[in-house]
C-alpha cells in the first residue's frame, strides 16, 4: 500500500483493547526456530482466490472505439493453517508483516451466509448481498473449546475497503506444526464482513491497542513473534521471508533463523527509516528502508545505465503485487525498454513480443549492493500483442516494492534492532542450511552492514536526480570493501560484470503482478504478507494500440 495510506489509519481505527495473559510455548523439539510454510494465491477478492489465478489484463470492447483493460486477480494472499482451541479447530488466516494482531472470525458471525436469516435481529442491517462464504477459510467457535478464556474487552478494526471486524479479546491454545502456544492474546470477531482472519507478525507499534484505541491509554503487548521469543521457542524477535520464484505457489516464514541455502551471498543489513515521524511515531513501525539508486541493464547484464542515485524511502510490501516508483524514474525505465505511456490507462504499454523481457534487468541499489529483477517480472499481459509495464508511476517521491520485486530477494526482518537484511534470492536448491538468529546487536548470522548503511533517507525528497553511477559504487564495494554509500559522480553506462548473478540465481519467471490495496488497516497495516487492497485498475486506451 502507498505510504500516504498509513497516515489515514489513525482516524480509521475504532476501539481496540487487549489484556494479555501469561504466555507459554511448548515445542516437541528444541531447535531455536519455528517455520511456517504458506500458500500463495491470487484473486480479485478473498472468495475467488486461487493458486492458479495469476494477475492479468482482460480486454473489453467499448462503444466509443476504445478498448478497456481491467487488471484482474490483483490481490496476493499468503495463507497458513492454524489449529486453535481444545479440541482444535482448523482455520486458515493470512500472514501479514504489516499488522501485529491475530484475529479470527466467530462461527456465529451473522455475515456468514450459513447464519443469515433475513429480517432476524441477528441479521439486522445486513442484506443477502453483504453475506460472505465463511466455510472457505474456516471460523472459530469459542463455546466448543475447553481452553478458551475471554477477558471481555472489546476489539474492533476497520479497513480502507470498508471491511471490518469487531468482537472480544481472549486467550486459547494455538497449535502449529511443531509448536504449541498457550495464553496468546488474540481476538474473536463476532461480526465481520471479511471472509478471512489475519495473523499479524509486524512490530508492536502496529498493534491496534497502541495505534487504534480511543477509549484506553495506548499500550503494547507481546504478539505472536514476541511470545515465541519470550518462551524460548526462538532466541530473537526476527524472521526471514522467502517468497520463492514469482510463479511458485508456496513460500516460508522462518521465525528466529536464516536459511543460507535460499540466497546468493553476500547478505547485507540496512536500517529501517521512520517515515511516520510526523504522525507521532518516535521510531520506525513499518518496513521502510532507503532505496539509494535505480538502474537498468541490457544485453544480459553486460551494460548498465544508472537512472538515479537519489535516496528515497521504500516500503517493502509483499502483499502488494506491483511495484511503485516515482514518475520520473518510471519514465526513464520506459524509455529504455521502448514502452509508451497511455494517459487513459495510467500504465506504460509495450509489445508482448519484445526481446527485452529476459535480457533486461531492473537494478535496485540499497547502499553498495544490488537486488536485480528481470523485466519479465514486471510485465502484465493484456492481450496477445499488448503488455503493461507493471512498474507504476506515482507522484510521491517514494517507492513501494511489492511482490514482483520481493520475489527476487531473501529478506530477514530484525524487529529488535529495526533492521532488515537483503540478498539475491535463489530457487535452485531443495536442501536447507538453517542457522539460528541470536538476540543482540548485529545478530543476523552471515550478515554484514551494507557499505552505505549510514547513507539513509531522512527528509522529504523534492526532486529526483539523474547523476551518479550505482554500478561503479557496487564494484568498488565488492572489490575493495568500500564503506561509502554515496553515489559516484560518473556518467551512466558503465559495465557491471561484477554484478552478474550466477545461473543459480537467475530463475525469474514471468510476473503478471498488480498493485492490490484492499485489506490494509489504513494506518495500522502499512506493510503486509496478507490482505492488501482491491484496487480495480482500469486502463483505457485506443484499440489501435493493440
């Protein structure tokens, strides 16, 4: 979701109160980390999400001689199965790095189609069109659990797409594949028009008790990853995210550990930046980092052109499928690849027969190191001949790096030190090489501070510069361990042979991604592994373009 969305959330949230109890985690095998495998699916809404529904553009004829292209299946979902209660009840929830609370829907939710009775008091204010399929993801019946304990405090959360959840906080047993958690505070929504609950694993500053309560003094509590640490299942409040190949339907969140087999070294650490200071947050509460430059390579990586070395804040948002960059940067990318802008569409378009898809890479510089993504990752096919460039221009001088970018990266989120570590992802191995993350400063194993670690964004960007050379800086940092994160003042077009990845790390498939901004809690859910919004991007342009 866009950075400005986070500002609106403070007003959007309603009452949210929780009184955490003592937590305890038991694990059959003491190993220091917890793995959650998730399933990746796409859809226009939660109800039609499928692993095979890749985002795409669909053509519609109009009477005025124009063609309409609507991007469908825009929302990216990362779902995981939980077992809650005694006896356990299976519920699928969305894993979300952009929120910090767990909530599930009550089985007696009047918005459930199976519970709807027209004219009844329970269904008052609800029409048949408002009902949802609750059976698809499952619900929780607290009366059927012997271990459920309500603390009778209110929970309510609302989202930018007009969905909401309201109910009560309480505690019960949570069962994962190899970990049992008891006493974890979570909410049961007695009323919700959302078909799926959320497992938020973000920072405490995003908890609704801290940012959303209007009746109680804001406070923070131990959420899921914090409970794992507090009770010894993991050593540090940190986790690594592996989205796998853009076309893969599965990925992994590894709490408390790094899997060295999933990336191409080096693994570099960069600090989070606080983009919400003006909103009263004293430190970073979402995963914004500094993007220190953008470039492009052609000819299979032999020739590199720097587009900018201006520092801009970039939100790492795996729940968003497209990537958003400032207008000036996108226009330079489009010029390099021969894409033309359609005012009616709001996108750049190009021929689907372009030979550049696999030979061209967009290069993202984070301060002396690069994450590369083939152009093919950012292409959405609209017809047999016309494709959309899925790097969307925005007026703000900031970036939102969605699934189409993050599928190329291995990301470690260090919530204790407010840092992330990034490396180029690899997809050609099945073996694991897992190492536990220890608590304390510089605790991510195998990671070192990026050469440009201290060269961070701090103030609003008024313009995007076009000088400097990210490829020279990168070569210097690799060859001479440079500690400078500033851009070199050389011309563009230098060779980048030192950035060329091995064949093991270049397995990028075609991406038909799209920005989705649906299920985010406007201010409290600025980054997500899970629900993000339904943005019906409808592109109009002349039929002759096709």
